[in-house]
């Protein structure tokens, strides 16, 4: 009974989310509650849900204050000198322009927002591409690759979802794959260099250090009033300290970002009025994701506390050969990027991943390994190519290319980036062989 109920809940959840019949928030709450009630759990359903919400709360708190922290630093203009310096350095060299676009997307994507990354990076780099007649598909590709590989950061959506669904601390999930992620970022720069070289040859341009007069992007009066250029190094130091403490794992991630967000507000906007305005400006983005995470807590709480996931995993274990268990993380990692074209992040991480992780656990495979495998591609390297995310269409719209052209030209490099990170993870012993 538990097995059948669990399967039906997952299938209905996936169907509702993928068909967009309801929002993810609605499906994650109503479907498991209805399923548990039909299965006869009665008022215990509420206890299961509350237990799941308790487990999710630290992750939701971390995300809310991470959004506020990076939002305040963006408002204060911390990224402006970095962007302007990058644009000055690339000049008229196709190789530098391609690599500069990749670096810029990585830096801007520190806040974990694909929309912000594309809205800042593409308009800044597009005039350089058009001035030299460079292929816009290269711009879309290197920006997508840079943002995708950077999206693994512990405050990014996929990592937070995996942490929430598997009830594993974010630092435990992320720290072992820091080196694989760095390898992925290095591979992205290699791809950008290679694309730039080929484009220079196609255009008949020598790879030189030609420079052009640089004019910083225009800012509105409202943006200028928020900038705090004199506090640039203070904000940089605060960012480095925050990331270092987060990775150290010595302080809970939620508290790290709470303290950092409060400090960023106090340092950059001492006025209570200004602080309230900055909080209001970023409240919508923070609330939307926090709501999804809390709803996911209801889903995972009911599925785990009721025993449905365990029952589903037992049935799966019965049909999987014993020798295949150890290969589950590698299989998930290899398939993770292509699965971005099939599953949106909520349906994958909250509906699909917990079942696979439980199957692995019953075959002596750590759930953390399965989660780490998933975030090497599923809506990380894969998100800027997936038709299931609005940001993909934002990227193709800003660059003026078709989605099909974008996928044909660059998606293979996203898959290769995931394979590179998977190989490094295997060599480091993150995944069992």
C-alpha cells in the first residue's frame, strides 16, 4: 500500500509540475497531503509535514539571507569595477572577448540568479561581439557555460534543493565537490578560449591586445544613488570572509548569511529607511524560493516519515542487480545534465532524487554521493539550455538567437563540463567506483 501510494504521489506531482497545471508550490503541498489522507494516516499527516518543515527551515533561512546579502552588494556596486575592468581588458581580441564573457558570467552569477547574470553580462558584451562580427552563438554559449558551472554554489537553487530533499547540510553536500567544480570552471574557460581562437581565424583577426576607448555602461539616477564605490574593498572583504566561513562548515550556513546580510546593510546603508527599501527590493525573490522550500518540506516530511520513500526504494532494490548499486552516483552524474531537458528543478530534486537516494542507501551508497552527482548537471550546467526554465529564453532573447541553434551549438560543451567534473570527482574518491 505504501509503495503504491508513494508512486502515485510522485507521478501526480511530476505530472502537475511538468504540465504546469498547478504551481510547484501548490503541488508540493496538496498532493502529498491528499495522498497521505487517502492512505489512512489521518492527523499524523500534519505531524509528518511539520517534521519536514523543521528540517527545511535552516535551508530556507539561508536562502532568504543569501538573496539579501548578494542583492545589497549588487546595489552597492561591488560588481561594477569588476565588470568594467573585464570590459577594458578584452579590447578587440576575439579570444579575450570570449573568455571575458565567460569570466563575467561566473563573477556575476555569484548571487545564484540566472536572470541577473544574463541581464548584466549579455548587454555588456554584445556590442563587442557585434563590433567585430563575432557569432552571437558564442556569446550565448560561453555565458551559459559560465553561469551553469557556477550554479553549483551552495546558495544556488539546485544545491539548496538537493540539500533540502535529502536533509543533508549544505556544506556536507558542497565541500567535497569544490575541486570538481573548479575543474569544470577551468574547462569552461578552455572552451571559451577555443571558441575565441576559431572565431579569430574565421574573421581573419590576429589574437592581439588591441584596445578600444571604453565607456562604462550607463546607470540610472536611482542606481547611482545606491552605489557605494568607497566601500568596494570592504564589500569584497566581507564577501570573501562569508564564503570562507561558509565553506569551513564551523558555523551554520543560515547564521553565516544572516550575519553577513545584516553587516552588509549596516555598512552600506546605515539609514533605517534605506535598509527597509533594500529589504523590500529583494523580498519578492527571497519569498518565492523560501515558499517553495517550505512546501518541499511538507512533501519530503510526509514521504519520509510515512515510510513511502523507504517502501518505494525496497521495491527498486529488488529489481536492481546488487553489483549495480555502487554505480548509481556515476550514472546520476552522467545523466544529470540531459535530465535538465526533461525535469524542472522542483520535480527532479523533490520528486525523483529522494527515491534514487533511498535506493542507493539501501545498497550501501551514501545519499550525499547521489545528491552531489545530481548537482553536477541537473539545472546547473543544464539550466541555460533547458526549455523548462524562463531564463533560457531570456538568454536566447537577449542574444537574438533561436533556442535550437543555442542548444546545437553549445549544449555538447555543457555535457562535457559535467563529464569533466564527474571524472575529477571519481579521481578524488567523491563517488564510489
